[in-house]
C-alpha cells in the first residue's frame, strides 16, 4: 500500500476522523501530543484507543498513533494504556526520538507494532542512522522541522534545514526504511506546499506529512509517479534485464534500474 501522505488529526476531535480519511490520505495520524492540551490528554488517549479497537473501515487509509514523548509522564501513560488495551495501530510515531535505546525499549513492550521515530532535535539528527537501524520494526523515519529549527536556532525553511533533511534521508536509505518529510506549515501558501513536496521527492523522501485536509491532494500528486515516469521505468527494467541498453538516449545500468524499481513501487507495482 502506498503511504505518501500522513495527515495529523487531534485525537480529541473524533468527528474529524472520517473526513480526514475521505481526503485520500494514506495514513491518518491520531495525535496525542502537540495537538492536545495537557488537561485533555486522558480524554484524547481514551478516544484514540477506543477508535483503534474498532475494525478499520477505510481500506485505503492506515491508522497511526502519535504518542507523547516517552520521556514525559504523558508518554509513559500513553504507552501503558496502549499495551494494556491490546490494540495495534498500523504505526506508532515516537516523538523527540534522540537515541536508538528509546526505540528498542518501546519495541520490546509493543510486540512488533511498526514504529516511526520522529527526528526533531540536533541529537536525533546526529543519531539518525543508529535510530533507523535500532529495530526491524522501524518502518520509517519522520523528519520534524519545527522542533529541530527551534533546537538549532534556525528558520523553519527548506534551505536552513536542508543539511539535516539530507542526513535523515541518508540514514533511512542505509536502513532501507521509509522517510517522511515534515508538514508545510503555511496553510495559505498552496504554491509553497507544492514546491516543497517536489523538493522532498527529489531529495529522496518517500512521504510527506500534512496538517490540513487541503494539503493531502498536492502531496499525493507529488509522491505519485507520472504515467510517463512509470512507462520509462518499465523500459529501463526491460533493457537492464538484457544487459547493456539505452532508453531515451541514456545508457542503462543497475543504479538506474534501482531507481526504476522505486518508481514502480511508488506507483503500486511490484
């Protein structure tokens, strides 16, 4: 299943869950962290776990849970409640992931639930490769621009955070896991969102997060290979199987074949 777009929805707003899934988002993130005020954490946890205990009625939309940081009491309560509930979300997003040890600790208690460490600090970027390789249940790394920019004293923008983004993409590639780009935060700037999504794809991101339903369609469009790209990928693989070949005037080698396989996988072809 392609997982191009990950849409955040506050867990305190169950009336939005169905509308969020109807946007075409590949993953619905039930957020227990930043979108929930401290005095509503218990309520959000209860709503999210009750919802996850129900069968998923949306075959096209996976359901992820962003818990609070496991270094806080809220995060510990989230994880304990999840363990005791017996529910298994399609992924658990671990915020403020700074080290591989925290991933291994959580993995040991969740029994094989796919994990998505959120890399949003200088220490997290430094340890990104170790975090990505910390467990076979790490499904993807998630790049967090806002918190990282605050940690670095940088501006939340593409150029100031490009070096950090590149390190997270490289860490994910080394571990052969997915990599999700940060949301684009200006809800009024549709052109800026489209441009940043294209840049993310060009850099190697396999998905991008959204914070508003209107952002899902542009993200899906940017992460979906065009029919022309798919057709060329098929030709590349066909020629590569014969040995040395030429497609559209370019010599074909195994590196191009690897890229072609990624394009076909992103298009939903094996």
